């Protein structure tokens, strides 16, 4: 069964360092997303991406965050200068031709980011 | 902003028991989704509901989309240990894939 894969599974970084989280969405999907989940809390939307541009972003997704689809398969989330409060599990998700309107998203297993 | 409230926050039940959990919203959603998250994993879609009043089953799971489009319930019949996890309700707040998630109901099943 096709799945969304994320790397790394866990990254520890120092405050102020840049971090890149990588995702390989399901191959025929067109819509890509990043969500995050702070430990013990609910899943929160960060950004949606379609046709090589951001469709929507949340208030959390400030200038320190950026996304890119550098080639036909990868989708990355970059945090330029990490803060302690960026510590969370980051989930990549993708959806097919029905788009985000259906809500039928396929999530990866997540990348745990720990900022010290 | 839009919020989804789930109850109960957690449940600890015996294997074989039926389970029911709720999700309510102050605003209308046109689609209602139930996801399950197991430890160390991402959310997995269980059931999607598209019409007010719709009742949908997926194996031992049954979910209904409330008539007012402001609530939904999820029932699990004859629970088994692998039902353990966090169950989230979610609704799209736009057509760009932005989902609003509830805070989750944690289910633990005692064998």
C-alpha cells in the first residue's frame, strides 16, 4: 500500500540552528501538507501546497518556516532558526485528486524535532 | 475560530465492551472525519462523513454526522486490544486541506 515517508524520524538540534524535514508523498498525489503536534496536544495545520505554491498557511507558519518541492518526489519543511517552542512532532500529509476539500489526507509517521 | 470539542478525554475499558465518543463544534462543518493515531504514528483516516444525518460503518466502527452538522459520534463495537490509540475528529475549514482537529479521545483497552 502506498504511504507517505518522512525523514528523519527524530532530530535533535540547538536553538537557532536550521532544520530541514523531508517527506516523500504518495506518488500520484497532488496536494501536500505539513501539520505539527506538540507533545500531548492536538494536531495543528501549518501549510498546504499545490501546483508548486502555498495554498494556505496558518499563523504558526511565520517567516522562519518555508516549504519546497525541489524535485518530483520530495517535499521539505525548513525552519530557519529554531526556537524551543518548535519542539514537536511534524507530520507530512498528501491527498489525491479530490484535493484538500474532502479532508481525506494520508499522513506520514512524523519527524520528532527536539530543540535544546 | 473554529473548534472541535471531543468527549470523553480518555476511556479505559475492558476488551469486548462497546465504546462511544462524541465530537461537537460551535460552527457547521460540511465534512466530518474520524482519524486514529497509534503511539509513534501519524493519524490514519477511519471514516469520512459527507452528508448531514449520514451513518457510515467501517468494520466494527460506526460514525454518524449530526443533522445540525455541528456534531458527530463514533462507536466501536466489541473492542479489542489493538483499538488502543487516540481518536481524533476533524473537519476541513477550507478547501485547501486545512483540517481542524479535536483534542482527541484516548482509548485504552484492558485484555
